[in-house]
C-alpha cells in the first residue's frame, strides 16, 4: 500500500511547534519519558483554546506472574530504571511510518556524558481515519459524508525483548487518543517433555510464555480553557420502576466531584460505563454547562499480585486507574523518581495524594493507569503480532456543536480494479 499526498501534508512545523487543521501544539522529548506533548490547543472561531499543558508517559511497569526462579524476580520499571528516551529507534520511512513524514531527532547522552543524537526518533504524519460523519436523507436519497483525518505523532522503543510504540492521535473533531502498540519477542521459559506450564502458555515444544502484565501511566497536566479545572467521576445508573419510570427503561448519569486528592485513586467500572470529566467551572458552554473533556477508559485491569508483593510495595500507582493531584513540577513520575530504590509505599502517586490537597477549581494533573494483560497465545510466537491498548480524551460541552461540521466534502473517487459485477472471481 502506498500513501501519497500530491499537495503535501497539511501540517506546518516551526522548530518544535506544529500547526495542523485547528490544532496547535509543541512536540517535545525527554530521555526518561520519550515523547512529550506541550501546549496542546484547538483554534475555535479564531481563538486558541488550551486543552492540555503537558502530556507524557510517566511510568511503564511489567510484573511477571510466574513463581519460577527464572521469572519471579521480573518486576521491571522500564521508564524509571532505564529511560524510554534512551531506547528509541531511529525510524524508517515505509516501515515504521507511511505517507508524507516529518521526523524529529532526539538528543540523549552516551556513557561518557557526551550528546548523542537519535535520528528520526519521532515520526509525524497524517492518516485517513474513516468516516467522520455521514447522513442519508431517506426521502431524497441525498447523502452527505465527510472523511476523518488524524495527525499521528509516534515513536518506538526497544526494551530488551519487547518493542513498544507510543502513538498520540489528534482528530479533526477535537478528539485525542493515546495508544501503546506492543510487539517483539516474548520472554520464554522451558518445560520438560510431557509437562504443561502452570503459569503460562505452551507456544512450542518444551517452550512456554509466562503470564505477565504491562502497566502504563500517562500524566496529563490539564488546562481545559485555562488552569482552573475540576474533575468529576460520571456513572450511568438505572432508575427504579415507579412514578416517572413506569416502563423501567429510564437511566441517568450521576456525577461525583473529586474535591480533594484523597477522593482520587479511582477504578474503572464498565458496568456503570464509568468515565471522568475534566471541566472548567469558570467557562460555560452553549448549553449552560462548564466546558470540558472526558477521559474514556479502554481495556484495563489491576495487578494480580496481592499485598506484600514487590508490585504492591513498589508500584502502588497501578492498583488504581485514575489519580488526580494538585500541580507540582517536582511530581513527574507515577512510581517516584527512583523506583528501583523504593522500599515500599514511600514514593509515587500514593504518597503524592497523601498530602490531600484541594483539587476543585485548581491547577490539576490527571494520571491514568492502563494495562495490557498478557495471557500468552501460541500465535505470539516467535514474534508477537502487534497488540494495542490505550484511552481517549473527548470534548464534552467544549464546543457548541460538532467541530468537524465544516469539513469539506471529498471528491467522489473509486479505484475499483479488484472486483467485478459479472459473477467472475476478483482479479
């Protein structure tokens, strides 16, 4: 497949500043976090409205669930112990990214402290993202359809046996998505003839992949129309049958304000369709509600390791999905500054929120933890097909209506050369 843009890409770059569609942002980098986004904003009717001040991955943690001596010690903090930025790949056009590509280099230090450039460490390009919106008038049979496009900013890190791709997507309807792509080679163990592993999956004769989990925590220094934001937990709940709900089909959403740091440390709940909103109570939208963005969870779970384990003691952040803290520049990492020296409960998010600072109408940082729960399959051997996990940020009352309504129609085009309508097999 070949992606071409004869008129060139629709983004512009000035240094590290990127303008694309109505989005404005800066693409940054740090040796520990890797790719960092700064000052993400959306131009709405001529006014640049901030959404996120700084977005970065604050920790990666991979505990193994096999008690065998060769696996039970594996509790790796890939970011806090190694540094994702140091491990980024130089990317290649046509392999890691397709289309009209703009690359950013990254600079780290070598073992002697000298600057070392990783060329093409961060890739930026555009992708078609399917239908943005569509409607067919069944009376007139007139159809209006608009294609969606997204800006992709990504990088890949090789961490031992695994490859991790980190992808930020900005959509022209105001949505933001973060996705981690996992591939590479699984860590394996040996079993004797005729035996089956108790804590993993047989992938080849005498070879198994142990159960393990990949935890990621993303730090979102929010700035929804400014730096005074509040966070609510939103659940959907059915109403009891009775007056006003005689047919029993009514349900509503219930908002719970997270007023202090001790109120955070929240878990997902798919049975309540739970999500969290970050709003600005000082700015009211067209419907009279505060403008905001909502964090929509994706695939997720919690650590399988219980109290007293290494995971419990050193990765307390992973036992809750959403944390909210008052802004503090010294608090950058979910497991603390030095997770390999953490003896248990002394650093990271659990200790941050112990201060119990107020977070209503405040400069808040939202931390979201998500997990790729890996029960290995035979299909993951010898090289694992890419697995994906992440979350979405979606505007809720931030705009007066669909911000992609003004997308221009695409020119009708069909390049169908692979099929036929005469009953013959496709060529």
